[in-house]
């Protein structure tokens, strides 16, 4: 279903509950990630986790969800920006040049990108499912570049040297922004007793998918969760 209104209808809520009980995935789509859509996604996640009896994961997973949704939405917009600027996103020089102004251009031309994303059918897709594994998958229908994938893997690998988020501030890649989002996700999942394998990125010629998979039997008790 497409994400529009902030509040969930009774039908929306029931469809999420039924999906959890019947062990099948539930899917949601949007083009741009507005504040209203973030709030709706938050409501969706809240209903989903309550039905899974894992409501205490909400604060952690809502942060992870917003970070992955934001990354996916920006990735789609980035393809439009590079095309309009006549830059090759796979060329290192063009990429570095384009990223200098991408964020400010995106911020200054919100309606333009919204229109272009919709006309180009560049969607962000959230899929939630719960069997023995709670799965949260966010995808966008553009292919990640080799250099983008390498930066993500580098950030994930570096979390092994960090005890907490504060440790990462002095060692972050400014090219894509602060670089703390993915690092924070990994650290938060680690605080739940999970390994880095629970966060996965994959790509095909038509989409990029970021997935968080949490085996229910590996979760620590809620009272054992500690501060970042």
C-alpha cells in the first residue's frame, strides 16, 4: 500500500496484524520521505512490533528505519540530480564533484524532486515480516554504485573499533554527510546482542535493498538493553 495519511485506518491496522499472524510480509511504498510519511511509517512499525510482542524494540528500530528510508529516498534523488547535471555517477571525479552540491540542491528544490521521482516511478519500498526472524527491508529502485557500496562496507567494518557512537565522530567520511547513520545502526543492533550480519545490503540492476534481520532467539531481554 502507498503511504499517504499520517494516521492509519482501521483497515491498515488490521492488515498489518493479519500479516504478522499469518506469517506473510506487508509492503508499503512512497516516493519522497516527508515528515508526514515518516510519522506514518513510525505508526506502521509500532503496530507491527506490538503484534510481534517485541514493542521494546521500537526506539531502536524506528531510528534504523528512518535512516534506511532516508538513504533510499536520497539515493533515488541523487540519480535524478546526476542525470540533470550531466555527470556520470560511476566516475570517481564526477561523483566527487556532484556530491559537493547535491544536498543543498535537494533541499532547495524539494517539489522538483518530488515531481521527478513520481514521474520516473522511483519508489522507496518498505517490507516488514515476522517469522522466526523479524525482518525490516528497505529498497529503492536504483542500483548502488561500486564506490557507494564500498563506503557502506567500510563504515560497517569500522564499527568493530567503536564502543559507542561518540567514538565514531573523529573518524567519519564527510562525502555522504556525517556518515554516522549506518555506524549508529550497527552499534544499536550490537547493543541488542546482534552481530553485524544482521544488517545486509544487496543490489541488482534494478534495485538496492538494505535489510535488518533479527532472529527472535538471539534478542537480549528488554531490561538488559544498555545506553549507546
